[in-house]
C-alpha cells in the first residue's frame, strides 16, 4: 500500500531519471507562508512521458520549477528531496549545475522563452558551445541537423531568422530545438502547446513523442488538458490542491479512473466522436481549495463526500499494480488509517 502514513520513501526509484520525494513548497501571500505543493513525490522514467495534469492553480508549475531549483522569489521549498538518477540534487548549486546540461525546460509562451533580438541559430548553438564545448562551425552543423530531425522546413534559413519571423508552430519547434541542443536526459515541458491551435499542437506532441522514443528522454509534461496527456503520455499524475490525488498508467487513469476529481476532469474532455453539444464542467471551482486545511481538499466539490472526507485527508492507496488514488470512498484505505 502507498500511504501518506507510511514512512517516507527516501531515495529515487530504480531506473528513474529524475525523482522527487515529499516536496513541500510554500508561497508568501499577505505576509504569511501557505503551502501550495503538499508532499509531492514523483518519478520520471527514461523513455517515458509523465503528464502532470490538473486545473489551473493546482500547483503543477511550482512542482516543475522546484525540480530544477527555479522557484520565484515569493516561493520556497520547505522540505523534500530531488534526485537525478541516484544522485541527490536538492541544493540550489547542484540543481543549477544540472540545468541546461542534463535537464532542459520548455515553457508555455514561445515569445517570452525565445529571445526576440537573437537569431534562432544563435539561441540553438549557444548552449552547445557553452555546455558541449563545440566551436561555431560544429555547433551550426549540429543545430541544422537538429532542426532537420524536428521536421523544420529549410533548417539553414530558419537558423538565420529571428523569432518574430516564424509562425507559432515553428517558434515552438525552435524552442524544442534549444531545449534538446545538448542531448538532455530530462525535459520539463510546462504547457508547451497551450498557445497553439489543435493541429499544430498535435504535430508538436508527435514530435516530442518521437524524441522520447528515439533518445530515451524522460519528460515531465505539465498540462491542464487531459486530452494532451492522453495523446502523448505513458503515465499520468493528477494534481489537486497541491497534492497528487491519483497516479497510474494512461490506460489505468483514463480507462479506469478512480478518484472523483479525475472522473470529473474526464467528463469535461471532448470526445472525437461527439457532435457539438455543451460539455459538462466540473462543479465548483478550485480557488477555494487553499482555504481548506483539513480533510480531502476535493470534498466541497465532491458528490460522494462523507463526514470522514471533511475531517481527515485520505492517504494515497494502491488500487491495482502501479495505480494509486487518494479517496476514502473509492480507493478504500484500510480502516486502521482512518
Ligand atoms: N508568484 C506567485 N505569487 C503568489 N502566488 C502564486 C504565485 N505563483 C503561483 N501562485 C499560487 O500558487 C498556486 C499554485 O500555482 P501554480 O503552480 O502556478 O499552478 P498551476 O501550474 O497548476 O496552474 C496557485 O494557487 C497560485 O495562485
Ligand atoms: S475522499 Fe471523499 S471527498 Fe475526497 S474525493 Fe473521495 S469521496 Fe470525494
Ligand atoms: Mg502552470
């Protein structure tokens, strides 16, 4: 059984490229610190896409930033550990050392993530020169090959251009090229396709999948969109109110969802075969979650809530091999834990 009452797992899982254990992150609001990430543990497997899903405000971005030591000044990590393979990288210095070389990141908005006054060529080759020690000519050739692999039309021409001269989809490909420039082991992608239309989004996700399959990359894909996770992920972590409430393979979470929150999210995903009709929305909104300090954080929005739900937070419990959920009613933690 996987339970929050069980002793903390202190090390990384075997074979994981990046692991987090019991991360707690607080944010300063109105002069006091409040937790926005509450005991998150996760493992990014090599050659796998792990999707971190949940509504806006659930703590996904803070979790991803904490993995690379890039929390904003208003936030602090109060406990938890991060492992790169078996090596602990919990200090800011160790995390800074791994960034750019072993871990890369892609953020949501390509216009802010690419520097508008530098050519694509400069931005793709700069990390190669800094981290791999390549000279200008070798870096240029490697950049051209990389753009070719990313199915970018006219790679040589693109390298000479500035971000504003490219379409949204091309900018996002260029950003992926910057992120993959040094052959990282791990890629953290925070809503990488949210700004794009669905056709381009699907192309970029296919591209990401291709890179994972060909190079054994470990990817954390942060998204509020379960449809995106369904398209590209191997594993899904569902986050609500700063905690992982359900975790499993794509098949397990999407076909046999356990947690009422996951089931609510799934009911809001459009089906390919659906004619135009209004989608159900999850009742209530997540904003009130931060005013709750006991019990299941989803209780005010849950049709199945009981008195126990309101008083005691459910532990995460295995529902089948590799699939766990934190729910008193559906995941049936042992009575002793109540
Ligand atoms: N710079 C900030 N200052 C204050 N609160 C913040 C800041 N950034 C995020 N938050 C709060 O932290 C919580 C988690 O945010 P975030 O990790 O960005 O969520 P997500 O990525 O899931 O949308 C939210 O409640 C959000 O309001
Ligand atoms: S623990 Fe209770 S309130 Fe929380 S999701 Fe399960 S049934 Fe709903
Ligand atoms: Mg976010």
